[in-house]
C-alpha cells in the first residue's frame, strides 16, 4: 500500500478500523472481477486502487446502527 494514498484516504475516513474494512471489502470486489472506478498510468495493487477510489470520491460507506 502506498503511504501517500493511505494518508489521503485517512483524511476522508478518519476511523482507521472503518477505513480498513472499506478497503478490504472493495479489494474483495475487485478480486471477484468488479471493474476499477479509477484509471492509472501506473500498475497499482488492488489496495491502492481501493484507496484511490476513496480519495476520488468514487466509493463511499455507511455505518449501520
């Protein structure tokens, strides 16, 4: 995971546990064949793709009660 992406995503989802869960769930979706919502000229790991999607506002989350 790229540290700069992690820091930027942490600004959007400040709770580390929630951030980990959102990234983990998105990585599972990407592994199952979901299309990435961001494009990159460089080869990114699935974790970095998920972080970029959070940073760019392509995915969001909702906390249940």
